[in-house]
């Protein structure tokens, strides 16, 4: 949570220096603000940072896009962060793989906050996948590889390698 929000701050070009804490046993991120009560929850804080950076297009441009972005942010918090078993992980990858079949990004053809936070949320899962599993979830792999190479997104996170097997017939 808090680490992701710091990554997001840097990606958005914000000065940083926000103070993040966590609340409860589910470690819900909290942002301490100078004026008034703090903000609670990954989606709430992330959307706040996006607006602060005046990059509202990351939240979607049309009403439908905004709803789809919101939907994937919710999915991220309820399913990805809530899922712990191998079975949960498989279901998440299956859902995403189907959704991304005919799309470049989660909200269609535009890069949004949903892509950023889903990338951060799935990074630890993707790092551990075998080559066979990456092949099985080809659309997720394609999307993930695309997002990790999006300028500014990956930062210090490890590069997840996707191997394409090529046959070389002519040796020099």
C-alpha cells in the first residue's frame, strides 16, 4: 500500500514527502494531510494524488471509462489484495486474461490509474510465475510486459522476463 503510493507519487512527478501510515490488520494505507482528517484507502489516496498532479485523464475521460477504471481499482483492492490462495491467484489471472483478450489496457485503449495499480498489485505474482504459466495467461503477460515498460512505471521493481522462443535455422 504505502510503498505503491510512493511509487505513484514519483510516477506522477509529485514532490513526495507525504506521510503514509497503515491502519488495522488489513494494513489499509492512510495519508496524513495537513488540513483535517487523513485520507484512508488505496483507491481514495491514489485518486487524490492523480488529481493533485493534475493528471485527471488517468482516472478516465468519459463516464464509462471512469466507471471501468473504478471497477478495476475495486477489483484490485477486493480481489487481488484480498486473495491469498493459489486458487485465488489463478482466478484473478483467468479473469484478467479474458478481459484483456481484445484490449491494450484495462480500460480499453487508454493507459489509466487502473493499469498502474494493477501492475503494482500483480508484480509479486508475476515474478513467481513459470514460463508455462506466463504462456497460459498470454494476454496478462502481454499487458504486464507493456505496462512495466511504460515510462516511469516500474522504477526500482524487478523486470519480469517474458521469454519468446525463437528458432534460429542459419548459424552464421
